[in-house]
């Protein structure tokens, strides 16, 4: 694939080979979440560019995403508010349960809606200046982009409630211990590590990646017996795939597999 760049209303998309980097591009607003940014994510993940095998999300200007843009926040009637929230849920589901593995390279603010987007991604890397926060209690509002499901399943309902009640923020090392980040790295190291991991993940067998993205979280919603049965189905499907055949050949031939 030729390297390319595309500018949306609130993002820039850079494609290098089979790796796409989506940059939240509202630096004067600390990349605050608005309908334009959600719309850009919707457009990309609803129809990913052909040939892309992994995606990186990051933010311009030193911040990942500072949450809901309160300057553009509209007072909606209750029904309209439900529809608005449900659209955010739909777009986050496109990220979490789409066909592509997604990595967050996080700096600065990862707040409110930014944390909701980050926890819909599959790998999260935090630099030292990262601050995880759910300040909705101090704004007189409630989370609406999926935090009660995604964030609470990572850190637990008790910890999430405390975050919302107090507005407390957590740094990169604390976030690593809690599971909000998978990697804690030095300043300037998140994006290089994200690219390295994206390359590694993109080189996996595509169907194995797909099953990991689709099955593991859903199995967590199932009863023990249903989950184990679903695991057996996923294992059987992967073990009879072309990827498994290539992986076995590569092992026997003592070489790196070539899945694509």
C-alpha cells in the first residue's frame, strides 16, 4: 500500500504500509471529544481502508483526549440524549469489535470520553504525563460513552465510583497497576512502541487476531459453561485455518511464519 494521509473534520489519518495512525487533531482543545471527532472515528472504522491490518490512536499537541468538549455540549431533551449516547456506544463498539487490532499511544489528558475511547482499544501505552480521570461528578453529568461497562470491567465498579465521586486522577504507573494501561514508557516513547507493537500484531495470522478481538470479551459475558464451549469452537476454527497451517510449516521449517 502507498503511504498516504487523509484529514477529517477532527482527525488526521496517516497510513504507512498496512499500519494506519489516527491522530486526534484538536490540539487547542486538548483533543476534546465532539460530534465531529466521533464522526471521523465512525467513518474510518465503518469502512477501514483496504490493506490496513492494524491501527494506532493518538493525539496531537501532547494530549490523547480530554473528554467531552463542554464548550460544544448541547442541552438535549432526554430522548435525544439517549440517542446521542447510544451513537457513541455504537462507534466504540466499532473500535472494540471491528476487524482490526487497535493500539492507543497515550500522552497527557486521558479524561472522560477520552478514557472511554482508550478502553475500547486493545493495547494501551501510557507516557509519564498521562492523567486518567473521570471528572463527571464535578461537571454535574454522568458518563455516556461506555465507561460503566468498559472502564468498570477493567478497574472494578468500586474504583470507578470513587474516581467519579472525587474527580481523582491517576498517573501512568497507577494506571498500569490498575489495568488502564498495558505499558508505561518514558516521554516520547509511546508512539514508537505503538508502531513496533502494531507491526508485530499485523504480522499475526489475521483470523487469529479476529478471534481474539471478537471472542475473548464476549466469553467474559457468558456463563462458565457457555464460555468454555465457545472457546472450543474458536480453537477448532483457528486450528483448521490457513494461518494455522502456515504457522505449523514455519515451526517445522525453523523460520518466521508469513501469514499474508
